[in-house]
C-alpha cells in the first residue's frame, strides 16, 4: 500500500497492553500517540506488580525503549473521556486503540462486605505501590489474622506482602507510607480461601515457591483431603497440613466460600460455608454443604479478580466487564455491527486474565486487524490537534521528556537511601519536581561572569 502521509494512531493506556501494541504498530509503520491517565507510564508494571518482584518490574526497560522511539509520543496526565473524548480522538487520528485495562475490583455480594476492614485487593495493591489515587487508603493491619478471598496470583502477592520481611521491602520501590504501616502491623496469619479444590487453584506454583522461600513463615494447607489430578493439585497436597503451633503462617484453605462478614464497628469474623466439588459440563463447581464455620479475622481482602470500567462514548458489556469486540475490533453490541477505526487490546478486550507477556500476542492480533483495515488514509489530519485541545483545556500534559526527568528524580531519591526508587506520590508533587528541575536547569544555563 502506497501511503501519502503517516498512519496515525491514538493508543489509550500505557500499560503492557498499550505499549506492546504500540511496538507492533510502529514496526508496521504507524506513528503513535500514547495517552495515559496518570502522570507515570507502565500501568500494572508500576502499580500492580508487587514491589518485592523487581525482576518482573524490569520489563519496564522494554517499554521505555518503545516510548523512546521517534515515531511515538507520550502524553501523561490525560484522561480520555474527560480531557479528550473518544469522538475527538476519532476525528484527529486514523485509528483509536483502547488499552485501558480493568481497574475496578469484583465484588462478593455478601452481607458485611461494606464493613471497615473489608477491602479490595486492587486498593491494597495500588496503596503499597504508591498509586496517586490510593495514598490516603488505610488498610487496618492491627489484627492477627487476615483472610484473603480467592486463590489467584493476586491473592498470593497480597499474602506475601502482608508477611514480607522489612529488609526486602525497604530496598524496593514500595511506597514509604505502606512500608511503615506494614511493618508496624500485627498480621501473623494469612488464610487464603478458595471456593474450589487444589486442582482448580488459579495461582502459578512458582508464586507459592516464593512464599515458601520466606524466612519464618509456615506455608500449609487445609480443607481438602480428596484426590487430585493435576501437577498443581499434587503440589498443594504436598504442602504440610495446617500447623496450629506456627506463629507466622499462610494457610491455603480449600472448598470454602465466605457467606457473611460479621462485626460491630468493623470486620471481626468471616462466616464460611464448606463446599463440595461437583463436575458440571466442563467446569468443576463449588456447591455449599450447609456446614458453616467462623474464622476470627480483623481484615478481609477480596482478591477475586479485576473488572473493566466503561469509557464514555463506547459500548460496554456489563457482565463481562469488557468493551464488546471481535478479536479486537470494537462492536456496538456483542455479535453486532463494527464501530469503524476503534479497537481494543489487553484486559479491556479479553477480560482480566494472563501474565504480562500474554498482552503481546493479544496486541499482535488486534494490530494485524488494524493494519488490514487500513485500506486508505483519509484527509490529512493535524498531528498537533489533540495537543492543542489539551492546551486550550489547561491540562498539564506530562510528555516523555518530563517523565524521564521524574524517573531520574525518583531513582536518585531512592538510591540515596539504598532503594530502587522513591516514587512520586501525586500529580502535585510531580509538577513541583518538574518546576524545580526546570529552574535549576535555567540557572545552570545562565552565562557565568
Ligand atoms: P484470577 O487468576 O482470575 O483468580 C481469581 C480467584 O478468585 C480464583 O481463585 C477464583 O476462584 C476466585 N473467585 C472468583 N470469584 C469468586 C467468588 N465469588 N468467591 C470466591 N472466590 C472467587 O485473578 P487475579 O488473581 O486477580 O489475577 C488476574 C491476572 O493477573 C491473572 O491472570 C494472574 O495470573 C495475573 N497476575 C500474575 C501475577 C504474577 O505473575 N506474579 C501477579 C498478579 C496477577 P474460581 O476459580 O473458583 O473462580
């Protein structure tokens, strides 16, 4: 195809989904503007991956290289749906790709879920990772027992961070306010609650091995003595049974569902129902036995999955928590007609599953469709039109150069204390740092007498 001008794409979201797609688009000749709601890029790599998993956080290096490319521009602190609308992006770009992830938490829908002390893992994770919208979150860590509902990798991250040694956390990029609260906290026992059995656990075995590597924490199992058929199931059954004498422990408790959270001013007790496992069609289901039990706990963390949120101007599939699409091409309704030139990738396309790398193949699928659909480029569009709108609307855009200065600042502040980085915790602080460094630069540039 002979192009007269650049193929221009707006990507909404700078997490792994948006940036793997950006890389694939640039390889095919596109010029990409990446819009990010926060002042900092990298989405779940910065705000989701646990601070004691610095090796995984290093994937940010790959994403930095993508954003360093001359065909790519980064516009941070821009909320699409508020500062710029989807129709405005459609007007100023050949194609729009939504990669905004799934930022909300799923709910259990049980009595007592609203009590203080009942929190979502998404809030807890954002809090310890220094997410600017969660700095004022206050998880109550003054009880001895915490119950984590769900048995996926997020549940394991949360259990590990709750009991992690200070020496590991303090060297990481954990938010300082979270480090202090976690280290002053009294949690000694974490019960991970799975409604189904060991074979159906959603975690990766490697993540449990990280728990076993922690000093001074017994990793045990309870609630299931039946047969297992998978390697994961066998791994679980090889864990020692619950050790009632261990002071610090993690208990993988199977076949139990929370049915009520109880307490006067806050959560004090979790009422659980024991489940039987029933094979139904392709899925093993948990069916309540009518046998109940209480666990005394001051903290309940729901780690039962993320949920997408709607974006103004685009359809949304409430039940699935995604934007309806056909392999990345956005549809007006599931199975319905296409919305031309609008695409999705990542969790908002397929739901909140998979590891960071899963987003690469997901992005590739969407980008192949984008390239295929681009039969001709319409009239020339002003590459700076979106920026002009943001400037008219007084949006303080954080561009790539500004982010690099913020990144440098965070690393310098951190390394002076033997840490990976000290994260900037608010937009206000980010703008202050930029102002101060601009003044310092101007001073350094002044001619000396
Ligand atoms: P997930 O893997 O989908 O696990 C959700 C867990 O919640 C499952 O055990 C599920 O049990 C349970 N659950 C769902 N609804 C429930 C209910 N109403 N009552 C009780 N339990 C319920 O989700 P996630 O842990 O949030 O992780 C999201 C994705 O990010 C996953 O793909 C994960 O691998 C990835 N991730 C990876 C890492 C890592 O690599 N270190 C870290 C974090 C996240 P059922 O199976 O019975 O539904």
